């Protein structure tokens, strides 16, 4: 066989083998496609399906009357697939400037040049999920959908919208520390109601199935393995928004006036223990006062003179003292116990002989230490046992986290000394949180019945009540009826002629106790001269409805005592509560029944609207002749006077003293563009009243409380 024939033979053999291999492959492929195609296709589909968690809607936290305190609001992320299939260089380059300018003009967060630079760099790097902006609201999101490039849709314009939910507090941080937040801190502490009721608010996540398609697109898939989420329920709190606002406003003003570090106010309903307001304001690094920490629950303080009530009640209960018993304080204004000087600062009111009521009213340190030393020296355990019997050494077990533990040392404690007994008599060498002090005073107002402070009324889901919270009694009686009666009389005397007489009012009766505790520094003791000013009590004294504690730390200006610093806050808040509660009119002092002692301030405005409100509130009004549509409201000793306020159509009106609604009506009626700053009533306007109105003229009005 020639060489040529040999080569040709071998080629034929190779060709034949290759043909056989090709035929076997085709045969196998046909078999797989026909016989096993459906099975393999289902396997492929199953492998591309995955389970995802479906988040439930978080429930709301509500005030006692249903107003929102915390809710979840939709928020949107604007992202961009800079390499979308239809987004050509021509489309991108022609419209990127217009897109950047639109984003800058709408959102105002960055200049147009920065938006352009960031998006261009993302396209250059091939980003498929570039973050353009986060926390965009619904209206902004709808506008962005119509912007250049983005209006072309996802496949051509690359617009990707991601919806998230952001927890919001509509009342601008009122009771923020008590409401809390969703995220727990690094130490695992869940603050406020958000943390305490997190499981209820959160609901239960659902499970869904999604299939991943070519190109990275996912679509939902139904099936037996899916489960719908269960939305979270709502928490109806005890908070009264109006009382809360009054407490925070008054506290903030007083902190600023005294240049204090921080403070708290708690308002409790006497019979039920419901917390109607709880304000906690501290000064941050920039000098502003805001809700930084829940001082009312978490700050353990030496109560100072507010603890004298507990000391006297212990002696009443043990039969060692009566309200009319007297003691000689001497003329020096000081006394020594184990070389420790106890002083009344040589106050004239505390010199000489004082009975128990007078000593308490004038907050005499000497009197209470002498009596406690006389009756319990050598019987220290009896004194501490009595304090324990009044539940003063126990936590309250509140619904929200963060309550400090009270500290009242027993005589067998290694830190007990010869001074411990007399120091405790007027509130030192022991610690309590403000809310614990308030709870005891509330018990005295409640005829001895100690109730647990309560922050929540009920849990609801879709409007249906699933759990209600009733009043919990901690102790049916902290003391005998005789002791309670004497304690209440002492507290009334404090306001009638004692250390809090400046807040006495002839409209209703207040009972309470001032406290001015010097704060010890761990390194320097009491040499820093820092004080904790407190006033705690209840009102109306004859039929107590609300109790309240005001505590202010480290006042540096305009006084530092409880009667000067804290008591005025109590009075301001109590006045606002009293004025807003028609049922409390029945508690007016006998000589004031049938009339309002203090004529309230009123905004100026529309005559008919004001007249209707004043008539419903039974507020006496004096009207001048010629009153038509608009009036100025001024207060005299006995009446609210309504004086006519002239309004010319072509002149800028005088809106100072009006509410925002009336001011806007008058200004916009004259086609003026109005800018509003602040809240409350109009305090000033940028254009002088009586000036001629210019077409589309701009005016700024400042509002203040």
C-alpha cells in the first residue's frame, strides 16, 4: 500500500470515529431533552427559588387619647443602575446636567456639580446599585420619578427605588426617653416603651418565595411554603400630650434661667398611678437642652429635705411624736452630732421653739435631727425597719427599663457610722430616684394607698383591645390614717407659710415639700457646692388628683434652693393642668367658687371665634363699642377686654398677638407671601403695620410661646 493510500485510510477511520461520537452525543441530547427535560427544568427552577423574610409593619405608640407618639413612616432610597441596558452614552451625556440640577433643586442637600460628579464616577466604574440619596419622602420620590434620565424607567433610565420605614416621633421629641427608640444600644439596653414592648410592636415576620431570573431580576412565587407577616400591635400609653408639653416648656425655661445642668418633671394621677407627663432635659455639648437621659427613673440622688416627710411619718407611726410636739432649736442655728455640724443657716424662722408643723414647713434640719436622735439613738434598727415597712427600700418594678435601685443602709452595713442615723433624718446617706420619691408622696395624697406608676393603658391590634392594664397596688397603706392626716397637714403648711409660700395660690390649694440637697463629689465630698433642687407634692390639696415632682440639678444662677428653683415649675405646670381640666373647677377654694380667679391670656384674632370659646369657658369678657370682625385681647384684674382692631384692605395688617391661622388668613388675603418662624402667637412681623401692600410682597412673622 502506497503512502498516500495509507494516509487516506487512516483519515477515513478517524472521520468514522468522529461521526460515531457526534451521533452518540446527538442521540443522548435528544433523549435528555425528550425524556428528562421536564424533570431537569423543574430542578433548575427549584434551585433558583429562595426564601426571603417579609418584615411586618411595626405598631404605633399612642398618647392616652389616641394621638401618635411614635409611628413608622415610609422613607425611600434613590439608587441608580448606571449600566442599565438602554442607558446609552448619548442619553447619559445629554441629560446628566439636567438630572443633577433637578436633584439639587428638589432636595437641597448637595450642589448640582456634586451630584453630577458622583453619578458620572459611578457610571465610569460600572456601578449597578449606586446610592444617589437616602431618606427621601414620598412626594420627593414621585417628583424624582419624572426627572431627566429617571423618567425613562428602570431598564433605560436606571432608576431603582428602595422603600424603607423610619421610626418617627411626630411631637418633636416630647417624652423621647420614655417613648424610646427601636435600636438597642451596644450594652443591650432597650430604652423606653419601644424596648419594653418591642415584641408586641414588632409583630411576626412572614416568609415569601422569590425566583431569580436571568439578569438578576427576582419575582415573587406563590406556594405552600409561604406565610404572611403578622403586623405589630399598638401601645396606648398614659401620656397626655398637653401636660407633657406644659412640663417640658416650663422645665426648659427654668433650666435656662438658672443655667442648670439637667432636670426632670413627672406628673402622676393620684388614684391610678398613670404617668401623665415625664420630661427629662439635659444640656448637650452644644448647650441645648434636650432629652438625653431618663433622669426621673435612672438618676439615684440623695433626696435631702424631701425625705423629712418619711422621717416624721416614721416617728408618728412609732408613737414617738405628734404634730403639736415642740423642740428648742436654740438661737445659734446650728447643732453638732459626732462633730458633724447640722445647720439651718441661722434662718430666723427656725430659731427657738418650733412645733412639728412649723419645723417641717420651714424645713428645719436641726429639729428633725434632734427628734430622730432623741427617739432612735440606740434603736437604729427600729427606725430603718419603719422606713422599710413603708416600702422605701424597694424598686417599683416599672414597665420600662432603667429604674435605679433605692439605697437605704441597714445598721449592720459596714459603712454605717455614728452619723448615719441623723444624716438619714434629713435625706443624706441614702439614695432614691425622683419617681420613687414621687410614688411615696402620691401614696400620702392617696390616703396611704401606694400604687405603681403606670405608663401603659392597653395594647390594641387593628383597633381591638387585646390587653388592658389596671392600677396595681404596691402597698394598701404605707401608714395609719392618723399619720397620713398629720403628713398632709404638714405639706399644706409648707405652701401656706413655709419654704414654698411663693407658689401659694388662692385658686386652688397645693401641698408639698421643698428639698435642697448638696451633691457629694466622689473625690472632693461636698466642697463643689453643687445642689439638687426639688419640689414634690400634689394638688388640689383637699381632693388630690395629680401629684408631681420637679428636680433640677446644679443651678448656677438666680438661686439654688428647691423653693426658688423647682417650686415655680410645679406651679406653672399645675396652673396649666388646672385651667384645662373642667372637673377641677369643683375644687376651687370656697371664696373663689363660681368665678375664675386668674383671667387667662388670650390670643387676639377673629371676634366671633374668640367670643364662642370664651363663652364656653365661662371667662368674663368686656367689649368696647364698635367691635366687628377683628379684636385685640387684653387682660385686666377681673375681665378679658376685647378692643376693635381696624383692618384696611390695601394696608399691611397688624397681626402681632394673633394665632397663626388668623395671621395667615389676613396676610394671604392681601396676596402676601408669608414665611413663618417659631410657634405660639405672633410676636413680631417684618413689615410695619399700616404700610402699603405691594403685589406678591414677602413678609416674615415670628411666633413665640
